[in-house]
């Protein structure tokens, strides 16, 4: 029963009919579904005497990350901020727990995996209608940007996908999900659906006119072919060719990506400001949600945002969550041929999202944590088949995570110095 409520919870989170469908406007169904799914899952676990948390590192890491969010305010004895951060991140934490631990069978995992693809394909149709009519299904106006490339129309949705960049990243995630079924082994009907769906989702990315979305597509394609061929050079060449082909049709705003442009220049100024905040508060950061208390905009870099607001502790845990997801899917891909396509799909989508996150502030984005939760669910499903598999992070993994954390800030510093 908990799975039914989780299914509805995810549908209403993406499509949000409670905000635009006549007769449903104002319904607080998301909260109701979340509570029912959570209570149902806990009762099911107690009835079957199963562990409350699946045996994957993401469960522990998300709680530690939540702790670092709270600690970022405790360290400054800012208790209003503590209350704000607790209730702000709590919905993400609940959805994360429900997705990771609720999808405890292969069938449940696959249903939600394909559900996310289908919902994004529906939202591309919404975007197509919005692009032609200037208003979307929910009555939301199309986003209009004015820059060196002229007036640009960008599709958007509502709720968690109200920003065109978020809409683009959601499409890229679904595209990454389909990519292994286009190139890899799959049935004829699955391959046809995946080919058509991939093209449709890429068209959706084009309509968002999101530079971050385009970068995410390129990173997703590149990583997929490298991981699929298991040869960096060969996979890189193939991925580069496909990526270059897509880049030819990239939106007009890609011409504004240079760091010397107004957008790029202000972004680098924000990165510099974020690094200065990190230097002032290197351990626990300035505080969750406090970046814009010191600077005019968010960091436009998820790594800088995490470092500035949560310090090295929060940045380390955030990267550890990403690292554990990719490592776990890597293990599943190598050991379980039946789930290989799903494992590489999640890896590619996480890498693509992370690449875009270097130029966008998506540190606490709910879509990212859904991805991480799905990776944990996949790992748990395979662990149920082979309980000898261990996903624990080793000392070498912790060292790698620390190196990545430091390197991410060093890369930002190099971008700033090269301006």
C-alpha cells in the first residue's frame, strides 16, 4: 500500500494537478500522500521485521548531510536559521527516504524509473504548447530573456520545475535514463520507444534554452559512451561526436557562455564572493540559505554554494553522496547484467546533473536527491539478490572524496584567476 502512495506522491510532485486542474486546485494531496506513504512503509517494515533503512551508504550520508545543514546554524547560535533549515530540507529528506527505502523490489524500482521518463515526456508536450501559445497548461507565462542573442523564449513548468534550468535538467535526467536502451541491448518496442523518447526529450531541452541543460546533455552523452565502451579514449571520441552533433542545434544562449560576457562575469564574481565566505567559515560554513544574505544572488555553482553555506564538512558530505551513488551503480553494472542498463542510466544522469551543477546552484535540488535515492534503491535491490556485495565507503573512497572536494574549489579558483 505504501508504494501506491509513493507512486501518487511522485506523480503529483512532477505534474502538480493540484495547482492547475479545475476541481483539484488547493488540494494538499502531496503532504497527505507523503504521510500515508511514510506511515505505511514504517508499518510494513515492522510487520515483516525488516530494517528501517536499506543497507546502502546513502541512507547514512543523507542524515549526516542533514546534520551538517543544521550544524551550519548551530555553529553560529542562529536558532531561527536552525528552525528554517530543518523545515526547509525536511520534505527533501522524506522524499529521499521514501524513494530509496520504498522501492525495495526490482518491479517497484522499474515502475518509478519509467514513470519519471513518461512524466517528463508529458511535460515536453506542455512546453511545446507553451512555446506556441506563450502560456502553459497551468497558465504560467513563458520565460522571456533579453541578452546579446536578442529576445529568447524559454519554456518552464510550475513547482519544482518552475525555473527553465530545472525543467531542462529534468529532461536531461529522463534522457539519460533512456540512452542505454537506445544503444544497449533491449527489445524492439523498448528501443523504438527509447529512440523516439530521447529525441522528444532533447527537443524539450532545446525549448528551455538552458545552457546548463546543454552542458548536462553533453556530459551525460560523454560519460555514457566512456562507461559503455569501458575505454576512455574510444568512448570519449564517440561521445564527443554525438555531443558535437547535438551542439550544432544548441539554443542561442550558448553563445553567451563566455566568462567575459555579462552573465559569465557576474557568475565569476559570485564564485569569488562564495570562496571568501568559505574562507571566513571553513568548517561549518556561513549557514544554510545564508548565501544571499551576503551576496546579491546565489552562487551559480553548487560546489561553491555548499562550501560557503555548509563549510568543508557539508561539501565533503554532499560529494560523498554523489560518489557513493556512482560507485554503487558501478558495482551493479559490473555484477548484474540484468540491471546493467539501469545502472549506467543512473550513473550517466548523475554525472550530467553534476556537470551542470558546476554552473548552476542545485545543491539542495529535490531532483538530484531523487536520482541519488534511485541509485540507492537499485543497489539495495541487487543486494537482496547477492547479500555478499558490500557498498561501504573505504578509506580510499574517503580520501578520493576529500580530493574531489578540494579539487572542485581549486577548479573554481582557476576559473576566477583566468578571467
